[in-house]
C-alpha cells in the first residue's frame, strides 16, 4: 500500500511498506554509512522496494533505517521527469571504497541507465556519509559534495531517527 503526502507544490512524500523502515536491532558490523538513492525512469518506487529486499538479504550490509520517498523536481538538467529519492542508513564491515564498488554493482544489477550528467536514470546510489570520514579521491568524495544543498537529501534526512 502506497500513501502520499503533499508537502508543497513541488514536493510529495511517498510512504510504502519499506520506506520508512526501522530495524528492530543493530548488527555486529563496525561502520555506519548513509546511502542516497534516486531515479526517475520507469517504476522507481517498485525498484526501491526490490532494492530494499535485495539489501536486506545481503551479508555485506545491514539495513538500519530508511526514510520516506521524496518526489521532487530535477536539478541541473531540468527538462525531465521528477525524481524519487530516499536515504538508507546501513551498517557494514566494508571500507568506503569497497562499499562504493558494492553499490555500483547493485546499480548495475538493477539495470542502471544514466544517459548524461544530471540526466534521467533508472537507479542511482550515492554514498552521502561514511562514519565521520572525510576523503577526496578520483573515485570517491566523502561526505558527498553538495549534500547540504539538496532537498532530495535534506527532507528525507529530517525524517530519520537514527544517526551516523
């Protein structure tokens, strides 16, 4: 069952069976990371639900919490459909780089298509935070650049209970 709550003319919250979600227990994994997920091609809400189940069955991550899904306008290239975005708080024993490769593999598994920068996509998974680590390399910057300016991160984050 999907419920919608309009926040204003451009933002709508979507509540599904797994968004939001709070785990009853923590795992024994050492690190916490916040993942941002987004997409605007196809049935994104259904894809998010399938991603949730996929991650829940993973031995590499433990899902702690998810935020409601936010339907919001695109930025950058604005001539496209609205995006669906949410956040996933996970625990893992992977390093930041290992986690990056894990989520890139998950994107590919879920048919990721990204046509160009800021363009339409089926599924995008970003590392927003990994513990309190700050790093900048060719393949990964933490925390995610610009996270504090994105409604697609700030609104779902404001609805989460647990913290990194």
